[in-house]
C-alpha cells in the first residue's frame, strides 16, 4: 500500500486522514507541522473596554467578509 502525498492534501483532508489512520505517525507529524506553521492568532489586552472589544469583533468580521467576497 502506498502512502498518500500529504503535501497534496489540504488541511481538512489531512486532518480526516489522520483521524482515520491514528497509527500513522508520519501523517500526524505532517499535520502538526502544518498547524504550527500557521501565523499566531491576534491577542488583545485585558484592559480593552466593551466598546473597543465590539469594534475589534466588527473589524474581524469585516475582514473575513472581504476575503470571502468575489472580486
């Protein structure tokens, strides 16, 4: 049996493969490498006011909508 090329899989496909082949350490490490290569998520100070939090959430929603909308 030949192993699939993990580089050709997207993240969801690789995650599914790992869950279906839990003993495949090579696949697990390929997924772990891919996940750790992602940029860290944003952090916000605990001192933010509710208004600042609301604005930050709206900004994130707007950014995601811009990325999804066709150009």
